[in-house]
């Protein structure tokens, strides 16, 4: 039996304490610790402690005898460890995102390689050629957006600031509605959301809003992502159009390719195929 040493990813949206405490690590600099990876992905390869003075990577260890470490069925089907396990500590809301299917991942990864886009470039979409279905289990009360609400017509009628999108939803459906929201000028986004902000942000600051209300998360997003020169993130619209889910510790949810989603608060474990492909929509 070997000791595994995963990789901590210091993304800005992560908390400072949960993951360090989980692994009895010090974090004196209060550096955000968003994710802990266990796997062979090149973006965060796991180290294997062979002795006090010798280490290797999990990829190299498996490659040295894949039938021993994977078993015949997995070794024959995949040839390598097919999954990636992560522990997440979500302090700040993540962007709206989807994961590609295998066909699109293969094509997208090849296309961006041929275009010479560096793997670490911020505008790079495909970090590898794999799809990314993921299973998530909550470790705490966990809040997320998950897919479009089945009651969009009711929602567009309920909220005044969404009335301007009713006609396009009636004529072009969900695709036309979301494409419109994602492509309207930033000035229009600000004009539509400003009256909403004036109403909900003070209520949020007075702690009058419940987490079950989209107003709570929209107000939090307005305070978190108020970028100079671009007042409001258009992803705020999605908070009203998507399902707001609350998972209790131990509850599980699956997110397949093409499912729009966003994590908003809490800690979880993710088990996914060996991929880091994220297509952002917000």
C-alpha cells in the first residue's frame, strides 16, 4: 500500500480552511484552497510516496504495471485510470458552465491545438480530449444551479425585469432566449439589472433574503462580481432561469454533458472522467 499526495488547486473562488483542515495542513498565508485532486490528469498529477526518500507519479506507477493497479477489465478498456476525484470547497459562486461530450471534446482539443492556443491560456476551452460526466456528493449543505427550470413561462411573467424576454421565448424557445441573454450588449444588461439590484441588494445586506430565493444569489453575485467598467455579470439572469437545488450532506447529483450548471456554496466530492474541460457560459 502506498500513500497518495493529491494536488491542491488555489482558485480564487475557494475557501481558506476546509481542505487544509481536512488533510491537517497549515495555511498560514490564508491562500484559497478550492480543489483537491486525486488522479493522473496533467493539470494536477497525484504523487505516490514509495519511501521516505522516493516518490513517483500515480500515472507512472500505474503505467509500470497497469493490470496490477487497474485490474484486467479497466486496463483493457481504458489503458489508464479513467476517472478523476476532487474535493471542492466553494466559497464564492462559480460561473455558469457545461461539459462537452466525447465527440466535441476530441474535435475541440484538436482544433485548439492546431490553432496554437497554449493549454494554460485563459481563453482555452479544451484542456484535454475527454468528455466530463461528473457525479457529485455533498459533504455539507450544498447549493447549486442545475439545468433550466421547467416553469420558464411562469418565471418570465413573475419577474418584471424579465418581461422583455417573453416574446423571444415564445417564438424561439429556450435556445433563442438564452442566446439573446448571452449576446445582448453589456449596457443593456446593466440597464435591465440595475432596478433589480436597487431592490434586492439592500435586502441581502440586511439578511432578509432566504437561500431558496433567486434574489439571495443574484444579490450575492452583484456584490461579488461587480467588475469596474462592466457593472453586472449576465450570468445573473441564469439564477432566475435555472433550478436552484439544495443538497444535504450525503445526497448525490449527476451532471452529464451539455447540462448547464453552477456551484454556489458548500463542500463536495466530485467523481468524473479524467478531464478538466469546462465550457463557460456566464
